[in-house]
């Protein structure tokens, strides 16, 4: 695995192809076991974790570091699947330093769920769609389709990741599989 | 023409298609007459300006404003062409607030020329290539091909645009048409 560059960062040409960035930085892999407390049906999550422990998503970063004044990028791939009826999704996070971010759909279909602690919004994502995440909105991505859902993220290096915020406040709504595609339902915390 | 939104900005779904962003913000059009003092052959520039005054490039912005903490985006289309042997290009600018930026090639081929006042770098751009512009590097885009060259820019809203910097300091090198494709030559200021 490669790592982030140390500043000062030189001008760079970064090629994007399928699930590849070249040159590449760190890769992060999230399995069901990494999503403790996030799925609505905790019994289903526990048994799926103990039997297979699927990779839910991976995040491949460019070598541009997460430091102030830089503008790092990453490609997230969320596998298709559900835990009980809840679609595979990212943990979701809030930026400790409130900064905007964009997601650009690359392949597959999905959703971008946003929550500011009061209102939630859901943006349907597809290739060539930009999802704009304003400062102050927690965000989670969901694969709502049968193929891997992949998107490019671009975000200020100072933004940071607060995952605890989502455990404390939720995301406003959940995205469940439905015959029509997907249903948005009230969040409710995990059933114990 | 639409305009930038006023903060606070809501979460947004922005569709990208050909030279379109929907919803869209302001569009800026640059003709040869807007590139005074930038082409090497000033006599050729003046006569081409007086006879036709081609549109050299246009910049279509999303509605996300250029204000701190937001992350605006734009699509630039540089038309194919040359003035004397110098390829059509953007004015080039430096960020008064030194912040990184990315360009993502969408169609056609081109180049990203960077200059920090001392060194210059040239990045060949094509679809699915990310050009990374570190903080502190002035940047100019060039169409080196026969078709329009189009790219998505993503940049922190606080960055700003200093065009005077390029008039004072140049860009280190120029990009000229050559049988082999393109040549990089020393900058030299405009001939009077």
C-alpha cells in the first residue's frame, strides 16, 4: 500500500481507471465488523458479521494528503448488498472543520444521505452526477443498485472525519430495499 | 444566465452532461480581446482580435458560490485553435488564498501548465485524468488537440483569482503547436 505524500506536494497527474488511482495513496477497507451500531437490525448485523463478515466498502485515496490547504481525493466502492433490508452503506461522518465536499458518481447507482442534526436530504446518484455536501451536513453513501456503486470524493484536506457524530445523532433516515427500488424510513437507533 | 446561490447552500444534485451543469450558475466567456498581453506574438493577437475575435474559452459554473467553506465547481471548454503557433489557452491565475485545486479531464486533450514563480510543470490532460494543483502554483490550461478540450474544476470557495500575477510573472513556459504535437518553450513576455 502506498501512503500520502508529505507536503509540499508537487503538481501531479493522477490517472483514474475503474477502481484505480495511479499513483495511489492509502486504501481503507470496511467490513461488516467495522459498522458496529450502524445497521438498524443489530441481530442480523451480528450474525452476518460472524458468518462471512462481508467487505461493505473500500476507499482508495490519491497520494494528496489530508492536510490544510491541500485538496485530496478518493474513490469509494460500495458493494451491492443488504443487512436485513438495509442497503450496504458507508459509516457516515461529519467534518470537524465545516467544509464543503463533492461526490461525483462514476459507476453503478446509489444515494447520498445528508443530515444536519435536524433535516435530512437524499440525493440519487448515478454516473456524471455531482452530489454537493454543504459545510455542516453529515453524509453517508448507500449502494441502492445491483452493481458496485463507485464515486470520486473531493474534499478540503482540513475537513477531517468525525464518525462518532453519526453514532450520537444518527442520519435522520435509513435507506431500505423495496420492490420499487428503495424506501426512506425514519432513523431509529439500532435494535438491541 | 443563472447566478450563484446565497449561503447557506442546501445539499444539491448537479447533473453534468456535455457542456452542461444543471442547475447552473454564471457563465463566463473569454474572447481573444480578453487575453491582452498573454500571447507571445502580440501582432498576430491584435490582428486576430480585430478580425473575428474568436471565443477562446468559456467557464460554466455550478450554483455553489465562491465563498469560504464552500467547494464550487465549474466546467471549462477551451476551443481548438492557435494564435500564431501558440495554442488557445486560459488566462491563467494564482489563488490569493493559497489552496489546492483539481482539474478532471472530461473530453478532448490538453495540458495543465503550472508555475510557482521559479519552476514550471506541464501535465498532459485527457478524459479521466486528474491534474492536481498544489497551493502556491499559478495554473493555466491549454487545448493541444483538434477538438474542444473540456475539464471539471473543483476548488475551495475562498481561493479567489489573481490574473495580474500571470501578467507580472509569466507562466515559466509557453505551449506551441509542433508537428509532433506540442513544444514547450521558455516564456518570454509578449513581443510589442
